[in-house]
């Protein structure tokens, strides 16, 4: 019984960490899509799913741009090499 409780707790913790890692941008997009879908003919669920997909895509693009900018700043701070 004690082993089962530990396994359930561990499984829940793993699922919770995986869900939060992949939800970047989805929650905000789903909220906006839900409201837009509701006003566009009572399609709130469809709007929420679409908003989640779009929000996730935009968050990935934003992260990609931030990573590229950080890499450019790191390269700009490197001392110049003496090419002889």
C-alpha cells in the first residue's frame, strides 16, 4: 500500500512537470481563443484549442529570437582574434 502511494505521487509529479514544461504560451492563447470563439458563434472549445496552438507557436518563435539575440551578444563580447 505504501509502495503504491509513493508510485502514484511520483507519477503525478512527473506528469505535472511535463505539463508545465510544454504549456508555454498555450494558456494565454487558449484564453484569448476561448473568448474569441465564444463571440464568433459559441465555438469556445474550438477557439481555445486554436488559441493554444497559436500561442504555443508564438512562444516558440519568441524563445528562438531571444536565444539568437543572446548568442549574438555573447559573440559580440568575445575579444577579437589576431588573424596572421
